[in-house]
């Protein structure tokens, strides 16, 4: 049995580390390079960095910043943001980044998923879904405010991407993002049930108990941002991550259920 993954997600806006609430309310957290250094010290197994401005403003990846991040990062690193063609994906991987995360570009040009998977390998190709419940139906949100009206479309897209060669899926829960109010387990289970491939779920996770609930819902990786950068009711900025004995205990108690 593989140890469940617990993954910090760092969001970049204008080169700075920021956090959002429901993809809308943004707060400055600090320097992304400093955060990566601290996560190194805490022996995090892997990390995801997403540049939320790169796609929104039509920019490509900030390769200079990515090179600096990759140079500081001692753990496997995934990156998403502004990747719209294979050459950009190659350049990102050439910096020593292990995985590329495709979001809006994958839905606009699904063939990109196949191109990236064929060249870089399925294990390096992640497709990210931004989902939330609307009248109890999952919808997809992007910068064009498009939506899906039927839950079946989520599974259809996942199958399409899987057939094209994607190796992993990621769900970012819009309504739970940054709230620290707990994950939407129904949405997480719905997402994980659509595929046999590895799935990462982010949104609302506040502690190891929340992570355990998601592992039990069938996801293979739990991702979080606010949990790992805030501390206390006033959200004081403090980079943190559970120590190995805590993770081991949570894993063992999850497997015993």
C-alpha cells in the first residue's frame, strides 16, 4: 500500500506568493523562494507551484522565476500556469521540474495533453480541473466563466485526457478554496470515482483529519495551501507541515478503517 500523499500548493501572482479564498479574495503571503526553502527543511515529499496570472493575462511561464524555484527545491516539483504549447512544456521540464500541470489550455486544445504526454511521458502530465457545485451539479469554471451543465461531462473529459496520455488528475474545489472549512467529500468522491488513475484533491483542507477523510473517499493525494501557510484563527503567516510521526499515525489509522 502506497503512503498517501500530502502536497503543499503554492500560488504565485505577479511573482509573489499569495493565497485566495474561493478563487477571488487574495492575500499576500510572502516570498515563494523562502517558502520552498522552508518546505525543504520540513522534508515535504512533493510540491505544486501554480502561477495563476500566467494564463489569466495571456502570459507564458515565468522561466526565470521557475529556474530559481527549481534551483531551491529539493523535492519533486510540479508546475502549472501559462503552458499553452509543447515547447513551453519542454522548457519547464528542462529546468528540472518533474511534472507539468495543464488546466485551461487542456480544455481549449486537448491535443496538447497528448503532445506533452508523448514527449514527456504520462507520469509527467497532470490535468487540473477547477470544479464547484452549482445546484448540486459539478461545473467547470475558468477565466472565461464557462460552465458545464451535466456531471457526465467531467467523466467524459477525464476519459478523453486519459486516452490522450495524461497520468494524473487534480481537482481544485472552487467553493472550498482557502476557507479551511473542510473539504467537500461528495465532490471529491465524485471526482475520484470517474477514473482509476491517481487523483489529487485540493480545497478546504485544514488538518490531518480532513486529509484522512479525503484519503478514505478514494483520492490518492491531498493538496492544500492555506493549511500549510497560515497558523491560528487570525491567519498569521507561518509555513508548517505535519512531522513524519503524525503522518504515519494518520496513514495507519486511515488504513485501519
